[in-house]
C-alpha cells in the first residue's frame, strides 16, 4: 500500500500515537537498533509512550522507497530531537538537541505495517547529547 509509510511519519511528526497505531498490524514486530525485538501492538504502544516521555522528535526530509509489490519499504531521514528525560543508563537529559541520520525498513501486509526495523548510530547520538 503506497503511502502508508508517509502516513506513519506524518502521524509521528504530529505526536499522534493513535494514528500511528492504526497503521500497524496487531502482531507488529518492532526491531530497534539496540535491544530485543518487541512483538504486538501493546508492546509497540508502550515503546511509543516511553519515547514520548523521554524525547521530542521530528522526522525531517524523509526519502521513502517501496518494493514493486508494495509489501516492503525503506526510509532514510534525519531525526531532529530534544532529549527531555533521562532514558535508562544513557547520558543525563538536560534538554539537549540532536540531529541524527536514521534508516528504517518496513514490511507491509493486509494494508498494515507488519514490521518496523530502525537503524541509527547510537554513539553519534551519545556524542551529541554529551557535548
């Protein structure tokens, strides 16, 4: 379904968790850059709520590509953010701003996103918020 990834990032930029979740399959698999995969929409909701407590982020200049069949997509973009609340064992939050390149990969089935995989350079982010 061409356009679903664009809708996903539009909802992200508006901070609309419910709109984001409406685009996901109930058995969504989220593969973060760091840590174990999360399975199911409930776990993804928990992840989004955690992220919204700790970060204020916006996707900038996304480039989105779909496979010919429309069942896979990729996106590259910059993430502009503000670190709001210290996240686990990461550096202390002091309202630092950051600008990070991100790659994301999607599987799509039944007009829903069934997998989201994100990749970014964690050390680059740590360096930015520690400066």
